[in-house]
């Protein structure tokens, strides 16, 4: 059941009960009953017990267990090797978390609250639109279309979704809103799943580190996402090395070192080093020498229009291949969801310059343009591996199409 339809249903039921109550009280008064009649109902008051007062949108879903997001990172027992650091000044104090790390299941309730901005654009007030309607009509479909476009799903993807939706509605004679939204939900999940791999990548390479290069424009969330990834992989008990190859800004190197310190992960590179490709080369050699499971390379922010900088990214990738012929295993583009349709342009250009393997879409918590994820999946055909839904270490999640669409359409998971 979709929350916004449920709330509307409850409201209607409340109105009916209220109506009955007022009829009964009128009848009682007419019959000369001495018991005082209930207070005169006002339009907004729910008098009777069964229908709960309409909750505010954020309360509509049952509260999730308190443990959800705040679970501390589980640090594996430090061993001699994993504690050896290059640029990490101070290892983090030992964690009280259990030594054996487990990856926790994602809490859809939490995702639900993080995607509130986009969801409210898509669903707020939609329930009202269904009030009194027995049939799905053109107005409803048009309203849905407008909302998808406003959420930055994009013209082409919206048109395709609406065409499929209306086709289903007429073929299967769908005429109730619940069924309409079930169909939209299914179509949205299918579109997102089409670009995803059947299984999430294992990110394990026999006998060598799995190498990930992270690129994108300035401020998109590269360094933060790398810090969050380090936190996640470390919590899975894996040995992680980071490479600070954004050598343009000392602050960027310091930012990565600080993430490394917080997560007890070593960082190769230090402020003042000039050549990103040489940092990346050293980092691959070091990660191999220490038998790291994973190496994640941060890179300087660059605009897709800066051809010199795009060439430099290509060079960095070639140099990594010199240090390890099979690497890099992944080239991930970080895109900020709040830039909406521009994300598509950026992604296309980056993909031409360096062959991207997938995307990280950040800042979905702070924007009403979360619909961009559909345009990305539809028009680029690149998998979205992770989404950023906040600034904290736990706020990067593997992208799961069904959970994402559930949260956007205010639907209780199956
Ligand atoms: N709200 C929110 N902020 C984010 C997210 N990811 C990154 N940021 C913030 O975006 C800003 C730029 O991030 P940064 O990692 O430095 O970007 P970079 O230049 O691409 O490395 C920082 O203030 C981050 O805290 C996210 O998913 N949600
Ligand atoms: Mg950065």
C-alpha cells in the first residue's frame, strides 16, 4: 500500500465515521435522549477511535528500530600489518565494536526519510487528486507526468514511463489508483534494474588489490564518498588503502587523510606532492606490497569541458595499469544529484574520456531532483553502485532499485 493513498483512505473513512457519528447524534437528540451529544464535529477533527489522526508525512511509516543507522563501524582486530601507516599520523583509538565485522542490511525506513524531498514532490497531495475518482483519467496521468518532470526524471524517460503506464492501464483495464501506482512502481523498478549488474561486484581480486578510481567535478562528493567507502569496506573486515591523487589542493589531501585517520585506513600521498599519476603509481605498488584488498584512488575535480584535465585523468589510469596490468578494476564517476539534468552531460563526457564502469550519485538527501537517477539509468546504461544520502560515514549505501523506488513512492516494501 502506498502511504499517500493510505492516508487519503483513512481520511475518507474518518469523514465517513464522522458523518455517521453526527447522524447518530442527531437521531439521539431527536429521540429525546438525555446523554449529552458529542461535541459538534469540525471539518478537520477526527472524532472516532478507529481512524487515527492523520500523521504528518514523516510519521506515516512505522518507526524503525532505534539501532538502524547509528550502528558503530565494526573494526576488525588490528593486526601488525594493517596498522602500518604511510600518511596516517595517528591510528584511531581501538573500537569497542565486535572484532568480526558484518555488513548490516540497509534500513529502508532510513532511506525513506533521507529521500523526503524528492518523495514529497512526487507524492504530496496526490492522494487528494484521487478523492472521489472512480476512474483513472487524463488529468491524473498529466499530473503524474508533471511531477516526474519536476523531480528531474527527464523528458525522454518520463515520456517513456507514461507511455508504458497508459498502455498497461488501457490494456489491463486498470481503474483504481492503487493498481495504477503498483504499475508505475513496477515500471520504475524495471528501468533501474535494467542498468544494474545481476549481482553487486565482489570487489575481490585474487592475489592483488581491487583498484577503484573515483572521478568527477569539484564539490560533487568524491573525497567524502571515498571516506565512506573506506568505512564500509573496513567494517567488512577488509584491508583498504587510499590514494590522495587530488594533488591540486592541499586541503583535498588533508581531507582524505582525515577520513583515513577516522577509519584507521592508510593513505598514500601527502600535501605538496605535485604529480597525481605518480601518487597513484606509488599507491598501487604500496597496496600490492602490503597485500591490501582494496585501493581507492581520489582524483582532482575537473570539469568535463577541461580537455587538458580530462587527458590527465586518462594518463593517471594508464599509469595505474603500468603498476598493475589488470587495474583499475573500476572507474567510478561521482555525480551530485542536485545538479539534475546536467549530470547526464557530465557523465557522457567523462565516459568518452575514460571508460566509466559505474556511478556514485551523491546528495540525494538534499534535493528534490532525485528523479535524475531514472534518467541516468535509462539514458546512460551505466550501473549506479552507491548513493550518498548524507554527510556521515554511514550515509553511502549500495544502490538497490526496489528499496529506492519504495522510498520515493511512499510504498511499504513487500
Ligand atoms: N548532504 C550531503 N552532502 C554530501 C554528500 N556527499 C558529499 N557531501 C558534501 O559535499 C561537499 C563536497 O564533498 P567533497 O567530498 O569534498 O567533494 P569533492 O570535491 O568531489 O571531493 C562536502 O561538504 C560533503 O560533506 C551527500 O551524499 N549528502
Ligand atoms: Mg575532493
